[in-house]
């Protein structure tokens, strides 16, 4: 069974209220992350036809601050499916209704896994790619997965081979100081 991307596209819009603001008067990043997690769940659950959980978030960049009083819209779509996993692409936009402006503030990719009633991963429908944009997003997701796997392998190799004493030169010019006696 294959479901088209359009079948699970999801949009959520929410007014940014004062209780969402940090001490600087901007919307807390945690509020935006929570909204992103909600829409990732809604989108993935629609595609899977059941319960899904977040297993990873691939990079969250806060491109622009969001102000109290703005409408924040989150747009999500399934960009890629594995066996039980799905990559959900999320775009966040802030709209200033007084000025009539819309700004792109965040993009992120959530990996979600479908679960059965016993909590085990369960297969999701394949993805029917109906446009060039759908194909591009699917291919980009494959590339992102490949890069993430390569990075994790290289990082694991570096960590396993790390010799602290021989790498101390990397701290030169950095904003740190080693407390006297650490290496005695």
C-alpha cells in the first residue's frame, strides 16, 4: 500500500501569547520545539494510521526570532519512509498580521517511528511521490540519512581513538583553562 504525500500534509497555526515569551521578550525555543513535535506526530500518525514516537530530530536552526502576537504556522509533510520510520519535514513561519509579513523562522526534520498496540515498531505504508518536489524531498532525505550515518561513524571512530594528552594542543587559544593537578 502506498499513500500520497498530500494525504498526510498537516498545518498547525497558533497565536504566540505573552506566557510563551522568554525574558528577552521573544518566544521560547522550547515552545517552538514542542509545536514541531506535535505536528511531526500528527503528520506521521496520519500517514501510519496509528501511534508514532519521535526518535530523532535532525538539526534545529532558529533563523529568526518570533515575537509575541505573531501567528506561527507549522507545515509538515512526510518526506521519506523506511520500514517503520518516517522523516517528517517541518517548515515554521511567523506572520505579523499588522504588517502583513510572513517570515521563515525554522526548518527541521523529525524521524518518527510507528508503533503497534504492544509498543513494537510496525510497518508504515510506502510513499507515493506525485510531484518533482516530492521526489526532491525524498532524495534529500536519503542524502541527509547517509550524511548523518557517515558523521556518526566518524565521530564514534574519533571518540574511540581519542588520546586526551596528545590532543591538548587543540585547547590552545580556546576559552578554557585546565585546573592545576588534573593530569597529576
